[in-house]
């Protein structure tokens, strides 16, 4: 087994500085992989045990450091929309026609938006995709309160005023178990 490549004093100081400026736990651990080797002269299996990684990952980080320098500590970001059909700007452009319709008091039907979305991406999508897009763009569902189409508001008010009071049970405030037993 060949001896580990030594780090210069400048590199050690640079790594120590990076250790204090790490922005995340993962970045800190990547810097530790090199720092523990430089300052404590630990082998990769011991470094891996100390930081909770595998020895192969430690060797990989150390190798990247010697090839790329300090940029080896900047890992790729996590998260993001890796499987997006449309970019947020494209989604906004798709909804622009529907915004005009909504501003004039029109009722938007999700199936129409879904059809336009499918035309834009070129393949069928589930309805949930459209609902998630609407939520991302800040849209929310506002529905009128349901009522029967043939209901008559005046007749309902008249019935409320003139209905006999005996239709509802009135209680005297006592429960059965509170009543005195005979």
C-alpha cells in the first residue's frame, strides 16, 4: 500500500479555514475528511468511523480534493424539481389565458386547464399534476356556496318567519338522568 499524499502547510491552513466556513453538515463532513487526514494523520477507515461515512466515500472526497482543490467541498445541492414537465415561467404563460377569463368573472374548469397542459407537454398527465401547478402558481379554489337551482330565497325567509314553533323539540334544560327518580 502506498503512503498517503502529504498536504502542504498552506493546504492545511486552507482546509482549516474551510472547516470554520462550512455552510451545511454535509459540507463540514467533506472538509473533515481531508482535515482529519492532514492534521491527525488518520487513515480513511478511522475517518469514516469518526464522521459516520464509508471508507470508500472518504477516499473519494480526498481524491477529489487533490484533483479539484477546494471546490471538492462544494457538493451538489439537494432538492429541486428534477421531473418537471414545464418550468415555472412556462406554467405561468400557460395560465395567462385562464387568468384573463377568471378576472372577468368566468368559472375555470380544471379539465380545460388539464387539456391545455397536456397539449403543452405532449403527453397525458393526471389531474393532480394540474392541481399542484395551480397551487404553485398561487391559485386557490373558490367555489360558490351550494344551493338548489330552483330554490326561492323569499319563500325560504317567509317559511322561517311563519313556521310553527313546534317543529323543533324544546328542552327544559334537564337531562333524563338529572330528573328525580320516583
